[in-house]
């Protein structure tokens, strides 16, 4: 392979990736622009709040419960190597609210919501429903995208907060029933070591992840290719893109929040 | 009146419209015929602004459609989509009343529902379908609901994209008759895309044939059978042999 061919092989996907990032960024700017200008479709916003927030609660709650329990077991067995078993309540609490609650909650919502939004909007595009909206004097960005993005941005922090509480409860349950912690002491240690910003930073992350999930779902749905294969590709791209972006955003937000 | 002058549209290297010149007089029913993939739907979407043309001008009553105020422009149009394009998440009456319940001319819910029921009756559907969801209807019923939605706000101009595709001959006849009745009754300007010749004869005042991205022939429907254009003759008689290559 010549040097030019090698450069082309690297350059083409790099340019394509940059172009894709640019398109998503422009889509985000357009979404925010439409969010600030009327009309606002309250009914669609309420429906999305239910879909994204309420109906994601079981999956986020179960994820948090088992994660909290597993975390307690891991920290206990790891801490036993240097006689630090007592830190289980505080590490479970900090680990859940700062990191695992928002990241795992965000990933579960990405799997459930980004796929659903991309498939729904993709199907609407393929069946000309989005064109029909335009001919009925309704802007698809305002009617379809803004309610979903706003609902996810507001609902996911609430899900993260509930998930944090359930995760800590999972740790407490395992601590009390399997690791012989005193119930009151466990809860006291949890509360004593937890700071407001620990919880607050997780909720801010939740809002950012909610925005990413809905934005990627809407972007890929609105730009879906033709037919079942096009919708399938859009759905896959939405879930993969949202998941990767959540992990990248999590690292950057952690840098901003906790390294200064 | 809708006037198209030298309208072009490319998708990559593929020239779909290569300079379309066409005039649709006010109050007339124009039917565009042509084979699959000749750019009929793209032409219609260019007029509505759903697809941006690469060149040429499209005028509505003397005004360039690209400079028109978007909401006011779209409020003059109704459109029946090929597959109905009904919103799955809304009930039938909400689909029909969609435009009536939003925007500057929003009506109260009860009034919008009453208008929707009247439009459904106009297309031969009873009130029992009003609260169903589109997925609960047959293809023919979905087309009729789409037609009711297209006429709900009593637009001046109505577009019909392949109105009889996928329907049996009897239901096609019903839809054709409905379109003709409604267009005459409303005095609307109509533009229909089809390759169903029974639709052409039932709906059209004027016919234009689109071939290879250009208007091959245009004239009154009464001249269609007698026209000497070999492309038109091959198309309307469905002959495999002729100047149009059946394999495109």
C-alpha cells in the first residue's frame, strides 16, 4: 500500500467522523433554538415525560438495586485485605451517587429510550409521517424533537436520584443481611460521609446524559435511511452513539467536577 | 396558478428532474403520469418545499414559493400521501383534525372533532371509526382517512400522491370518484401523481407526462388517447415495446 493510499484510508473515516460530529452539533443547536421559540407542545412533552421517566423506572431501579448490592460485596471483600471493611457504607454511597447511578442509569435509558425514539421517528420518516407533519404546518423539530429532548433532560436526573437511593438501599440490604453490619450504623455512615455535591454532581450528569440519549435518538431517527434496514441502522447507531457519548461525557464531567 | 420553470433536482450524480416546465391553472385538476422512478413524487415535494430544488423557479399565484411565508403558504395546501401517512399514535378523528387543533387558526376541541366527523362522513366513513387508531383500519379506509385529513381545513390546492396504489379496482374507483367529487365541490386546484390510467381518466382535466425528468407531453385529458406522442401512447397502452425502456 502506498503512503497516499494509507493516508486516504485513515483520512476518509476521520473526515466522515468529524462531519458526523458536526451534523449532530448543528442538530443540537437547532433543537435548542426551537426550544426557545414558541409554539411548545405541552401534550407531547407530558407524554414523553411518562414514556422516558415513569416507564424507565423499573429498569433503572433494578439495575441500581443489584449494582448497589454487588458493590457492597466487592468493597467488603477488597477492603478486608487491609482491614477496611468499615468503609463499605460510605464507598457504596459515594460510588453510587457520583458514578454508578448516573452512568448505569444513563446507559440503561440509552438502551431503552434512544432505541425507541430512533425506531419511532425512523418509521415515521419512512412512512412519510414527518413530511405529513410539515404539510400540516407543524414543524417536526418542535413537535417531535423538542418535547423528547426536554423530557429526557428533566426526567433522567430524577431517575438517577431514585436509582441512587435504590442502589444505596441495595448496599444496605446486603450489608445488613450478608455482611453483618448494624443497620443504624450503616445508614449513619452513609449519611455522614455523603456531601450535597456528591449527589448534585450525579444529577447534573443525569441531565447531560438524558440530553445526549434523546438527542442521538432523535438525530438518527430523523435521518433514518429507507426501509426496515434503514430504521434498524438508525436504531443501532442511536444506542451505540448515545452509550459512547455518555461514557465520554462522564469522564469530562468528572474531570470538571472533581479535579479542580 | 402554479408555474414551474426549468426546475432541476439532483441526488448525487443522479439527475431526477432535468428542467421541468409546467403550469397548473387555478381550479383545474392536473394529473402527472410517468413510470416509476421518473421523479413524479420529487416534483410534488419540490413544490411543497419538502425537497429543495437545485435550480429553476416555482411560483404560486405569481410569488416565488421560496420567498413565501412558510405557514401561510402551507395553509393553502392539503395532501394525500401514497401510504396515507396517518399518525399511528393519534386516533382517526385526531388525525383528521390535526391542523384544526394547532396553529393560528386553532379551533376548540369539540368543534374540531365535529368537523373531523363531517369530513369522515364526506369520504364515506361513519362515526364508529373516529375513535379507532389507524392500525385498526384497512388500506382503503386509511386512504379515505388521509383524504379526509387533506380536505379538513378546506385548502385551495390539494395534492394526491398515488391515491389508488395498493387498492383493489373497486376501492380505487371509490377513491377516484371521491377525489373528483371533492375537487369539483371545493373548486380546488388539484395535482395528482399516478400511473393508474383509470385514475387519470376519472380525475384529470389536464394531463402531463413526466419522462426522464422532463415534461414529455401535456394537454387536456380529452386529447390523451389521440395524441401522437409515442411515449404517451406506449405508457397509456402499457406496451413493453416502444421508446420507453421498461428496464430503468
